[in-house]
């Protein structure tokens, strides 16, 4: 692509004209699509009445319900508490091969300290407010040369005296400056800061700030004059404008044509009477360049046409010093959806309901008077006030008649409550009274858990979006700038930053309640008892939380047995085991002996009939001789033996039955 192919990129054009032309186009897009709605969101949040916000021409009341204000402040407070409530809002991880983490501890502590000095919490809180009201929070990462002062003493006169004074140290500080949406311009087709052609911060600043930067050599030493009036850039357009000693400063961060940037740099050098040889070298580089057409640059313009600064992006990471995040993402758009946009329709309906009721009350509460004009004295001024005497020609009861227009319907109370619940439903914010039937005492424990779970889920979604798109990118940009401009205090390395804030105040209170309920189900001897107590303390917003946690861990360590106590316990356990084993062996021996006795008795029982038979034969055959008498004696003995044998068999059966029974 040749430079002269496009008229807007012709070599005769100056870079300030190119930038201002882009900014004017982007501002037209913003004002035609977003400016009017953002102004109304701002008025609803501030509680400022405007005639164009009325829904009925007959409205006389100007009341604005605080429902949307409460939703904005409650939602912002939840995210801010989740971010800064525990003190440490980010952590740093290093390369896995690096076993020494002392540099990480030092960098984290140093960065926390410097960001605290730069009042990061206050700046982030303002960006969160802007995001909740307008839908998008925007911040500019700025570098400032500051003088750190500290009281000190110094010996003088050979050490005989001590001088008391102040040590002054010059250093660079990184700050976050919140930007209002009307002061921010971006490529309309872009969805984030990085993929846009460029972004610009267009706002009024005090004249002395520009003059100080001109004296230090940051800006070109040229006359800037006074800025023309423009209410669209004012933070509060309801106030009267102050037009003295202010400059309209347009700071552009993004891509510009390389040849225009080189041309502007040469012009600025000539204005500052730089060395001619350096200018000629810059011209030769311009003629021989074969790089890309666009280059990342920083352009600063005063009052719409005076170039103060033009240089290639000086930051070592080549990033743009702008961070932005949407409260809720709108697909395909840079500008997000905030709390005011979510609750806008419900808030407007609630305001209309309240104003209609107040207007009706003025007709029903205050008495009115009907009069017969023909029976009033000439020249009288009829009015109603305490102590007023009204003259009539005739009976006043026939001339004067007080009346009103009935009563206001009681259903408006329920309608107002329903509309307020709709605001809470659309924004996800709850107040101290809670959502009736869901959070307060009218609900069961299960209902409270479900309702809080839904609310926490919506806050968690916004919190993660804020961390990924705004907080962590800013911390990384700040760390890189400190590494670049203050390498003595910040070690230069590639670190990974992570957010450590995950729970807001509502979520922490809900989690503490669950942990307390779980703690009641176990005894103090349980190994999880101390762990649960530590989790409860960690979730509580206590000033001495770290001290309580340390004491709890110390008590847990003291409750652990010493090595000598462990050895004694092991010895006692072994002795107890041996005693149990000896008891088991003795019982096993007794069981074996009982089994042997049973077997012996069984064998004797089987052999008893045989012994009886032998005894019978022996008794029959003993002392017998041949002859008839002996034969008769043998038969007699045989019968007696059979009878005795049967008796013994009967006794034996009875004995077996008794043993079995």
C-alpha cells in the first residue's frame, strides 16, 4: 500500500489531524448510541430529576426511588469487599524450575506496598462504580515522578550535634486513573482495547499540569491557549461549567501510519532545536524503512489541534496503558451492561407509581372548597388558611362547601413492593430487609440456601470478569513498568499473576454459617475440628485474623505428641497386643481340650454295647458243667443277662437324651 493511495493518509496530512479525525468519528458514534442513556443512568443513580425522565406530562412530583441506588452500591460493595477484604488481592507464581521463591515474596510485598501508596483501592472503587452505572469500567495506567519524603537525622559538627530534617527520594510511581465513558473513545467495531485500531482519552485538565510537563520536557514547549466549552466532556453535566485555566487534552494510544509519526517527530525536534544530524538520520530511516505500515504510538494533542507529544510506544511490553472491563458482557460490543441498565425499566415503573400516588395524595389529603361566586362580597379573595375569615352574603353552609376527590387506592402499596422486588430481581442485589419469602425469616433454611446461592452466583460471575479483564492486567502492567523504570527495586523476570479474591461478604457469611453447622456435628477430638475452626476464622473479617490463625496452628502443634510420648504409646500398644494374643492362645487351648473330651466320650459311648455283650457272655459261661441242671442254669442266667442288658441300654439312652437336651 502506497502512502498516497488514500487522501486521508496523504503525506501532506499531519498526525494530529489524522488522530482528531478518528476521534471525532468515534465520538459521533458514542453520542448517537450511548450518551443519552448513560446520562439518564447517571441521574437515576444520583437521584437527580430531569424533565425528560418523566413518563407522564401531568406529573408534578419529582421523587426518585432509591432502589436502583441501593442496587448499585450493594453490588459494588460486594465486588470491592471480595477484592480487598482480605488484604492480599493477588499472588505471584514463578517458573517451576526456580526453587528459590524469595524473589516472589519480595516482589509481592513490594508491589502491594507501592500500589497501596498509589491509593489503588480508591481508584478501583471508582472504576467499579462507573462499571455498575454505565456498564463499563475504564482506567488509565499513568506514570508519575514523585518525591518520597521521610523524616531523618544527620550528625553535624563532627558528631557533636544532630540535624533533624527530611530525606527526599525521587522515584517513579504507577497509578490507576479512572476514566468516565464520555471521556473515552474507541474504535466502534472493537470488542476490547487490544484489538482496536486505537483508543483515546479526551478530557479537560488543569493548565498547570500541562505547563509542568512542558517544563520537564515531556510535552513540546508550545502555546496551547484556552479550551473551548464542551458540556459533553464534563463529569457532571448538571453543574455550571468552569472555563478558566483548563486545557482539552486528547491522549491517543494505538496504531498510526509510520510516515506520519516520523514526520511529526522531526517537526517536534525542529521546534526544540535538536541537532540537525539527528534529524537527517531520522529522514534517512524514513526513506529506507521496510517495516509495517502501522506502528504503535502515543499521541498527545491539546485543544483539538496542537501537538504536544508523538512517539512510538515506549513500554517494553508494547502494551497500551488502558484497562477496561464490562460489568456484564454484551456479545460483539465493547460497552457492557451495568446494574442501572438491568434495573432501568423496573426503576422507571417504580418512580411512576410513587409519583402518581404522591400526586393523588395532594388531591385527597388537602381539603378544597367550592363556593357560590354570586353570594361572595365583591373584591374578596377566597383562600383557605388557619384563622382566615371568609365573608359571605347569606348562610356560609349554603355558600361554602368543602370537598375532596376520594381516597387513594391501597393496592398501590403492593404494586410498589412488587416493583421494588423486580429491581432486586433484575440486578441481583439485596438490601438489609432481604427478598421477602426468600432471604428473611419467612423462608426455610433450604429456601434461604437456594436464594443466596443464586445471588452469590451472579456476583461471582461479575467478580471473575473483573479480575480477568481489569485487576490482573493492571497489576501486570504496573509490575512491568516498575521493572522498566525502577529496576533497582524490582527484579526483572517473567512472573505470572493470579487473583486471590474469590468471595464477597455475602458469600463469606453464608459459608461461615455452613461451616458452623458442620462443626456442630462433630466432637472436639475429631481431626477435622481444628481445620474447620481455621476455615471459619479465615472467612471472617477480623482485624486480628492472622494472629488468631497463628495461635490456632500453634495450639494444634502443641497438642501433637512428642517423640518420647509416641514411643511410650507404641510400647503400650505392643504390650496390649501381646496380652490380647496370650489370652487368645489360652482360649484356643481350652477349646482344644474340650474337643478332645467330647471325642473321648463319643468313643466310649460307641464301645459301651460291646462291653455289655462281653460281660453277658462271660457271666453266662462262668462255672458251668455238663448236664441237664447246668443247661437249665444257663438258660436262667441268659434270661437274667438279657433283662439287665435292656435296663442298661435304657439307662444309656436316657443319659444321651439328657446330655443332648
